[in-house]
C-alpha cells in the first residue's frame, strides 16, 4: 500500500524503500530480501477496478525514479492506488481534489492507509508535473479515458439513478436520495439534504464534490455485469486463485459419476 507497486520490489532501489515505507517488520524483511537478492515469488495478481485502469506508482517510476518519493507522498495523502481513484466518475478527467491535493469521500479509505500527511508544497508541484506529462492533455482531460467499472470497493458511497437524475449515497447501512438542481452534460448539481429511501435499482457509481451549498456529481460509468457460471468447473476456471484445484486433473464421465455418488453418500 505504501509503495503502490504490483510487481517485484527488486525494481525499486533500497534507498527508496527505506525512504517511503514505515519502519515495520515487513519493511525490514523486504530490505533484507533486496540486499541479499532473495526473490519472494507469489501468484498474487492485482486486479484494476476499471477498464484501461492502471496502478499509479509504476507510472511514477517509469516517468522519473528520482521523484518517486515526492510523488508517492502525494499519492498516499490522496489515498490513491489506481488512476481510477483520482479520475472523475465518467472516466474522462482528473478530479479537482487530486490536482490540488484534497482527499475525496467517495468511499471509506480511512482504516487501511498510513496516517499523517508528510507531503510538502514542492511535492505537489512535482505531482502535478507528473500528472500533466503522463496522463493529461489540455484541461486536465485524460489522454486515455477509463472505461466501465470491473468491480467496486464494498465501501463505495455515491451512486446515480439509472437515468442519472437522482443521487443516492449509501451511508451507515442506509440509502438516501438527493433531488437534482441542475442537470448538465457532465456535471450534475444536487441539493445537500438527502432523505431516506429504498435501495435504487441498478445504481451507477459516481464521484461527487460537496460544497457548502450543493453536491456535484462528475458523471458516471456502467459496471461490467459478471458472466453467469453454469458449472462448478467453470467457477474454478473463472477464479485464478483456485487454478490449483484443476492442475494435472482430468475426469471422464464415469469418474465424475463415481465421485458424485460418494459425495451423496457422505463418504467423500
């Protein structure tokens, strides 16, 4: 989380690990492995939340490794792991708070991130230079817009109705509805006061910015619907973490019938 990298830590110099990570047993172990060139292999994969999404930290390293620590402090301040964490709901632009260094409240990220903001004004200047050169075109538009949501954090808070005319926050286990004030092509304005309501049908994830008078929703994107699975074997194939269940295993119809009979009899 502190480094935001989805690959081997050998690609990051020990000095940067020392500077960016909190002093813990995990950090000490990581530095020991790097200094002694011991590779810790695993089959853990990082799944991006949206189509055409990416981790931010590897992009910083590719842009300029010497500025990794400064930009990483800004990333941690924003509690952002993926590009989608700092992009508007429609996936077209960078959010204002990501540009100016303010934490949004689209979902609860308070309990799993390092506490304490160590970023400086100079860090934020480098952060904006990084964003501008790597991700943005004119007007903070993305060079490569993001697509649909592949999956959402379970603590996501803000949604739009299917017709995008009503705003629905999910807070403390209950749904609320905010009525619209202004409907634009990309930015929608809603009243601050919300009222309890029933769960909306097929709500669309959005991002919001709250002012003293209104709530602004910055567009939305659809969520990819999961493919229905017709068998247990298909379920195992769909989940990479369970691939070991099928490795070097083959069944004919007679074997399947025999195993099914044992399960039915409570002998397997």
